[in-house]
C-alpha cells in the first residue's frame, strides 16, 4: 500500500479521516459478513487504494465506489483497471443517490458515521443491508438498550436492526487511529405507516433535550405543552413521568408517538 501511495505521491489525508486497513484477516471477515451474492450491487464509501474494492468485485455483480479524494481516484484507476464491474465515482457520498437495489459495504471515516447512516436510513431507496467499519464506541452506542439508550441508538433502531459483528484493533490500520473499531451490521426493517417519522423524531429530540432531567419536564418544554399534560400523556402510555429518556425502550417511544 505504501509503495502504491509513494508512486502517486499520495498519503493518508487527516482532513478526510483516512486510515487504511492493512490486516488481511479482517478484510476477509468483512467480506464473509457481507454474504455477497453474484447478483448484488455493492456501494462502497471511501475505497481508498481499492483493497476492499477488489475483494468485493470478485464476489458481486457490480461495485460502485464513491471516493471524494481526487488523488485516490488516480490510484483506483490503476489498481482496479482489470475489474470491468467496478464503477469509480469522484463525489461526496452525502450528495450521491442511487436508484437501484443495493448493499453498502465500507470502512468509513469516523467523522462521517452519523450523517452517513442517517442518509441511507432516511432515503426512500434504503440499502438492503449495511456492513460498516466504524469507531468502537459509536457502534456500542448504536446497539445500546435501556437504560443506556441515546438519541443516536433510538434514531438508528427506529429504522433498522443494528448488530456488532466483531471488533477491530487500531493496529489493523495504517496510520493507526487513536481508538479501536467495530464492524457493525445494520439491516433496515419494514416499518408500518402508523408511526410518523417526523412526529417520532420531534418527540425523541424533546425527550433527550436534557438527558439528565425527567421526561415530563423535557416533553413539556420540547413540545410546548403544560407539564401536567406531559405527565398525563406519559401515564396514558404506561411510562413513569419521572423516568429519564435513556431508560425508555424503542417500544415506549413508538407507542408514545403513535398515540399522540
């Protein structure tokens, strides 16, 4: 990898959060976890030098690799020139849209994690599955259950079923990041229309507006209703008004939203 980068007078970009995976065992574990079929279209974010891309291309029908770094585009053009089923696009992933059925497999920059997951889950054309390498701590927050829920875990779990597959040491990358990583699987679930996403997230944001305070006060302030009304609303949904937001389950939040 270093030889390739030197050849093109390139290196890891701190601005773009580039840390390249160098552990071949981890690479194979990612590929196995994705369970790629010959009919699959894979969307990869931030392919870097194309090490993961090449493995994906051998398994999938087509790989669409979205890379923001123009220098990496040059490298990818050379390293993947023998793969006819790889499309390399120089674009910001947050501005990219796809109209086909697809899966996401990627080692993504840490700073992009929340925005990227939100983009895919809120899109009308959701991926059928996401296999992502992300920061270990963030992965643990995403899969959290009561009493450790957060606005991040509830937001992801509203749309999908997340599961940590395995952890990855920081020593598996070059340059090594300051923290360990985790490979997480996120599978969107079919949601009934009875729960409005807009209403759900308004209530969720209100509930978590002051995480250390009681729910009744947060909902009163966030939804602009009297505290007595908020307490009544919570009691009608079998929720103690004195509870804190992190103690509520997804069922509690969805029940609350669907009954308003």
